[in-house]
C-alpha cells in the first residue's frame, strides 16, 4: 500500500495534512537513528564519568588527595 499525502478536514475548522508512506518511512528512520545516536552518546558519557569516579576513589584510598 503506497498512500500519497492527503488532507483531512474537520468540522471545527482544523485541517491535517498527512504524510505519504515514503515521507513517513523517512521520518521514522530519522528519529530512530537520532534515538540510537543519543543512546550511544549518553552511554559514552556514563563510561567517562564512571572512569573518573574510579580514579577519584583510588586517589582517596591511596591517600594522595
């Protein structure tokens, strides 16, 4: 099924313009990629913070700070 873009009108006076299947597929893929990228960035930040916390703990235990 390959729907084209279409317009839906309501009695209240509002109109909705719905995307075509191709536009919808591209938009969904974009947000999926963006979500995955965001997860990778957050994971990377968490790893750096944990590494920093470990270094701080070692310094405290050794009595260097």
